[in-house]
C-alpha cells in the first residue's frame, strides 16, 4: 500500500514537473526568439530562417540602434518617469494606506469605500483630457508622474500588510511620545520592506511599459518615453526609422532585425532589476493577501 502510494506520488511529481517545464518553455521562447533574431546574420533574419537559436552572428542592428539619438532621448525620459514616478507612487501609497490600516482612524471605512469606488467607475478619457488641459499639465513631464500617482489596488495590498503589524508596537511607541509620522517612518517603513519592494516593482514596471498616456498627453517628441518610441517603430513608422539610421543598400536586410534589437534594448533594464526584488515579491504579496 505504501509502495503504491509512493509510486503514485512519484508519477504526479513527474507530471507536474513536465507541465511546469512546458509552461517555462512557452514563456521563454518569445524572449529567446527575439534575442536570436537580433544577433543573427541579417540575411538569415530577413529570410525568416531563425526559429530558436541564432543563425550566424552580427551586432550590426545594435550598432544602428545605438547610433539613433531619438532612442537615447526616449531612454532618458523613461528612466526619469520610472524613477521619479515610482518614488511618488510609493510615498503616496504608504501615506494613504497607513491611516486606513489604523482602527483609530474614524473615517477609514467610508474613505476606503470611496477609494474602492474609483476602481469601478472612472470619468473616461475625454473628461480626463479636458481636466488635464485646464490644469496646464498637457504636454509636460508632470502628467506621466501625477496621472495615476496612486494605484487603488496597491493601497489595499499595503493597507492589509500594515494591519498585520502588531498593535502593541504602536501603543508602546505612543507611550514613549512618538506621533503618527514618527511611527510611520521610523517603525512601520523599516518593517515593511517586503511590501515596499512589491510596490516598487509593480509601479516601476507600469511606468517602464506605459505608452498610452504619453500617446494622448505628450505630443512633443523630446518628452516621449521609450515605449512610445518602440510603438512607433513596430507599428507606425518603421520605414522612416530605417531611412534615418540605415543606408539604402542595407534596408532590406536590417529593418526587421532593428525591430528586435530595439525590443531587447527596451526590456533589458527591467529583466535585470526583477531578480533582485524577487525575494521580497512572494513574501510581500502573500502577507498582504492573506491577512484581513
């Protein structure tokens, strides 16, 4: 009986492992394919001969991409929006989530309901555009930082995490004369690094991948982020990009390869940062989700 049970468990483990390997392969294939296309021989890439591994080797497309000044302008804009925007997002989220986690906060229930209401109903693009235009934020860097400065779902996660902290700790701090701001920045924040890491990761990825808001509110080319530049390259303006960075005899071989090179260049920073925050990610999400 015991042997049969162990044998069944072994086959279940093998099945689960096989399914997970299959899922991982599906997730990794697009990234491997794009990278292989970007470094393959331009002739092989143009003929669509690359299916998984590179055929030949060439960094010509990367050189052409790196020589494009518009890419670096967009890159700098995206780094600015990501760093400053994420800092504003995290600070605002903590400042809202902490009071909502305190039972002594009298209006926390109606305020929470009001905040959650915004997840279900929104004004729409046209009213938002009119409001932003009247506020003088149209075609300014502030629009990508202030628009969506607080994510309601992240406020709920952070609030749930703060509620898991022992109440006795706050009572002891108040007996020692600490006010709410001292408790927040000297006690709560140092103890909340897992959830803060989750917030930083989520907000940073959102800022890095954002293009729709820039498409609507940032007509100036010098203010547009990297993802909007990527959209124009992949969807709207491939030929003009080729005209600006390629010699005429190279166009037919390198246009498609340039696309893949830009994709790799635009996603590489997030792929490098994510592993360093991964150890906080699962812990922060689980604690924020289970409590409450």
